[in-house]
C-alpha cells in the first residue's frame, strides 16, 4: 500500500471534522437544512456509488491527473474556507462570508461519496437502494450530532476557528504533497519537483496576500 492510499483516510477524517466544525456555527434551522441537502445529495449519488468498484477507487487515487485535480481542490478549499475561519475569528460576518460559510466544502462531497461506496462494498445481500437510504440518514444525523458536540466542547467561536485553521493548514499540506511529480526523473529530480511546487505555492500565497489586502482595505474604509 502506497503512502497516497494511507493518506486518503486521514484526509477524509480531516474533511469530516472540518465540516462538522464549520456546521457548529449554524443555528438549528440552517443545520437541519444542510443535513437534508447532504442526505439528498447522497441519495442522488447512490446509483453511481453502486456501480463503483474498489478497483476503480484505487485507479482513481493512483492516477497522476486525479491527484493534481485533488491537490488544486484542496489548496483552493483551504484558501477560501481558511479565510472564512479567519474572518469568523475576527467577527467579520458580511454577506459574502455568510454565503461562503453556508456552503459545504467540496472535499466533503467526495468523502461522503467514497464513504457510501465503502458501505456498499462492505454489505452483502442487501439492496443498494436501501444502503443508500441508510447512509443518507445515518451520515446526516452523525454530522448534526457532531456539530452540536463540537459546539458544546468548543463553546468559544475563536477556539472553533483556530481548530479549522489548523486543519486547513494540514489540508493544504496534503494538497502540496499530492502536487508532487508522480515519478521523479533519475538524473535530477529536485528541480522538477520544487519547480512545480513553487508555482503552486506562489499562486496560493499570492491569493492569500490579495485576500489580506482586501480585508485591510475593508477595515480602512470603515
């Protein structure tokens, strides 16, 4: 088993905890609406999950292009939702930040889909439609319970935002690691690897700098 296959469950756990921490900011009606949306999405993806095999999941993880796509998704997600966590910690609750905070991270949808695939592969003799309903209800209820538990364990908004920032940093680290070349050149592997990572890092930090300047400009205008 490669390191990529080992990191995927860890990354899935990070995405789940991140979403639960983000949902801890919601009031009960908004939390119920998001849980229903997640459950509905899982039901819609049930047929596709029933046609996905373990071999296809392994090939998807092993493909270099898929890893690059996942890396870009993780880096952009860490930038957007990490900035939202910083804004929440600074008590900035503008309309755009409220919209961003109400959206589930895309990595969660991928995690739920593969979790549904794993559940279907684990059962034997049960109808996949029934398994899809069970997953939709169980996962939705678990997310709601996890969000309420995190709000109780971490009652301070600053503590929850700090946890999100730490997890988004780990998420970005995995994204940088996935962006590495699939196979290093035997002659001189360092320039190719660090060149690609340098471009990705420059883009991410450039966007972070623009976001910081935009926030400072908003503060100066107040």
